[in-house]
C-alpha cells in the first residue's frame, strides 16, 4: 500500500487521534513536566503555546489529509499565524497583566485560540470551494 491516498488516511487518522489526545490532556501542566518554567506565569504561557501549536499543527495535517492541496495547507498556515498575532498574543497579555479579569471577551478568545476553531472552520469552506469548482480531493 504505497499509494498517496493510504498515506493521507494515516496522516488524517493520526491528526484526529492527536487532537483527541490534546483535548483529553488539556489540563496537564507540560511546562512543569518538562521543567521548562519556574514561575506560574511562564508555566501558563508555555502550556498555552504548546496547546495552541499542537492543535493547529494537527488540524493543518488533517486539512492536508482531507484535501492534499498545498494551497489549502499554506492558507491554513497563514490563518494560524494570523490567529496567533490577532488572538493568541493579546490573550496572553490580558491573562498575564489582568489575571483577575475573566469576562466574556477573554473566555471567547480562549475558546477560539485553544481549540482549533479557526482551522476547523476551513474544512467546510474548502469542501464548498472544491464543489463549486467541480474538482475532487
């Protein structure tokens, strides 16, 4: 089984299982386990960064496995980078400098960045784009 389809299925299954594992172990303090941070704020930042990058990398792999198109993967990477600048950095700044604030805005941003929401929304968009062009995955 050396077909590209087989490899894409394996990559997709691995990405899906990885997303489930990241979700199940979301409360694990990876920074403390790896001895990466001494202060609570550093632990917080490192744990959120690890979860953000794992979720988004696994979602990008899922997008690759579903579509196998470089342009979709590159678009997903740009969405990830944009999300990092527009959502992740402000979220971390607010959580570190205003630790008592836990209002609806910060909760919404938390859900948006720490769950691969933006990238998962790309999947139906790419499906619709493929169907509108009449192409196959």
